[in-house]
C-alpha cells in the first residue's frame, strides 16, 4: 500500500521543483523529504527520481503517481469538507490570500463580521499578488484567494479551482488636484481632460510583470504615447501619495477610495473600463463550512462597498 503522505511529497516536488522548496513549504528538512521519497520508491517498486546535475527529476512512473495523487487529495478534501458540514458549529482555520486594494476595502469589515457571526473560525490572511496567490491556492498553500482581472486580461486558470465574482470597480486616471510639480508650464495653461493630456507627465505604476502594469501601459499606448514611468511601486497607497503630492499621475481602481474621499482628481477613461474582483477556492474544499462562511461574508461586504458612491 502506497503511503499518502509520501505521495503528497512527490506531488509537491512536481509542483515546486526542488527538494529544498518542498521542505520549506511543508516545514521539513530536505534530508527528511529525500528519505521519505526513497521509502516511496521502495513501496512503489520502481524508480521515481533521477538526478539531473544538482537537481532531481521525476520519472514517467512518478508522473503517473502524481496524477493519481491529485485525485486522492481531492477525495480526501471532499471527505473532510463533508465531515465538517455535518457538524452544528462552524469551526476551523481559513488561510486567505488577498491583493492590496481588496485587503484595504474588503478585509476590515469582513473580519469584523466573521468574528461576530462565526467566532470559532480563525482567519489567517496574507497579502499576495493575484497570479502568485492563485497558483499557491491550487498548490494547497491557501484555502481561499481574492484575486483580480483587468479588462482584456484573463487571470490564470488552474485545475481544481472555481471562480466566483465578488464585484467590479472602475479604473480611472488619477491626477493631482493642483497640477504636477517640476515646472511643467503646459499644465498651468490647460487642465488635464483625459489620458492623452498626460503624455509628457511623470507616471507611477506597479513593477513590470504585474497585470495592472501591462494594462496601464496598453491604455497609454492606445492613447498615442509611451508613458514616462519614473516611479515603480506595488504599494497603491504610496502611488496615491505620489499623485496627491503633485509628483505623478497614475491609474487607480475605485476600491482604493472605500472609506475615504479621494484627495485628487479622478477622470474617466475611454470606454469606462472596469476591473473584476473574484474569489477562487479548490472545488473539493468549497463545502467546508468555514470557507463557505468566509465566502458569504466577503460577498456581503463587496455588495456594501459597491453601493458606496465614488466622487470623481
């Protein structure tokens, strides 16, 4: 009989690539992981790993076991969810990954409501970029992820994950209310009416590789210019301060203004583009009452936020 725990280690190696990464993810030592995989080889009676330089690579037989292990883990997760659903009290821990603007707009009220309605549920939240968080949720590092998708940009799809839309929010051009610093006299003569008027101005954007960065660059190019990106930061609050202080312009989603009026000027973009905010969880675990409760409260919070007007 093959040991499920050892099979999971083999699947983790397939997902993460190295013994060291598996050990770090599961809080084992690399030598312990190696020993367990060696025992799995004895149980299976076939070679599962081969050395390639300093790394190890899965054999074709190991790949077969990995495919079956995914099905086994799904079945076990469904069994755990059904067991939890049979209880009268909602308990357990939900590991939640969320990106920054959703964390600011949705998490405070969600956590408060969860504490009031489901006091025996523990929420552990980590801020992650959506693409990374979706992958890590599929890999079972998280139970639930709040992610985003920009217009025309499909967020990654992973097997076993569902997708439920929470809300959408407008993306607007954010400019200083009193002009941009740096002696740009053209701004003093004519106010910014649209994105095309920012061609000669300094921009702040997220680092390259982020979906929001690619989308923002495309928006500028469609307006006829290449943006002068002088400032890069993944922290949207830092972006807002750079814009408010007159040092840059940028594109901002409306969720950033939840609970606070913008101290800058917001200008609609052509076509009135909207970002989609959604959750994903493994389908096998979705019936766990704690995850379902968190999803329910997130939806209620998102609905309340969507009803709050934003003054451009």
